[in-house]
């Protein structure tokens, strides 16, 4: 009896003893793999990473270049550059991105307006007095910045979400309108802002982005 016939006989005997088609199939796969007649089973391939996987914080890619697709006519865009939460506090970093093809000067605080899920204004107090413990800004004086094409600047939103009053808290915000500078068109960002009883949203000024280094 040849080797192939012996293997077939063993296979048939195993099927009778196990009485399961799945077992036969697994045994056949192993024999075929040994004989070179079929490839061994492999793990499924993982899909390639998406842009959101590569840039989870929302920071624009350094290689995006000027006049990137979706860049507003002003040449300025605002994206979320990071989120943090601790002890009832929320911190959001905004990045002002010069996606145009010429330098842009900016100074001071961004305009910020909070909207609910129906895009109705939420009544909150906007404060320019930032808490260093959460914003990291010891000196938040407004400074004149010049953003070259593809440069970014940072501003920080901070609020306390604790409810300590029986009167409740303002409605939860679902969108934040950010105006980069006076006279510019606002950029709408989908952000959940659960303002607590204090009802205050702290906004820092635009500052040099360490990544840009300008």
C-alpha cells in the first residue's frame, strides 16, 4: 500500500471514529498541507488603518500642505487637538490651522459660542481667566502670532461639570462655534460640553503650538 493510500485509509478511519465532519475537514487540511496540496489556515487580514487611526486627536497631518481639501476660503481651519477629563473637569485643546497659502496674523482669544443638539444657543458664561492647574497657561496674555502656511496655534477650553445646585445646570452643549479672529467665519465643531452648575466656560488665548515651533 502506498503512502498516499495509507493516509487516505487513516483519514477514513478517523472520520468513522470521530463521527464529525468538522474533524475530518481539519484532518484533511493538515494532510494536504503536509503534502503541499493546500495552504495551512491563516488568520484573517486586518484592514488598513484609517486617517482617524493615524491622527486620532484630529490634528492635521504635517504633510497636508497648504490649500488642503476642505480648507475654508479664509485659509483658516479649527480642529480638536486633544481632550482630557479628571475630577469633574474637562479640557479641550483647539488647534487653529493655517491651511491656506499665505501667512496669517492672529492675536487674542477665539470667539466661542455653545449650541445644543438642536443648534440653539446655550446660555453659558465665557471667561478669559484660565485655571493653570488644567489649562497649563501661567501667562495667558494675548500675543501677536504669525502663522505660516501649515502652522498651527493652540487655545484651551476648560469647564467644571459638577452639579452642586438644586437649580440644575445649563443644557448640555453638542456643538461649539469657534471664530478664529474677529471678522472671520466661525467653524462648527461637534463637541459634547456638559457644563455644571457654575455655568462657566474658560477660553485661553491663541498661543504658539510646540509642534509648529513658531
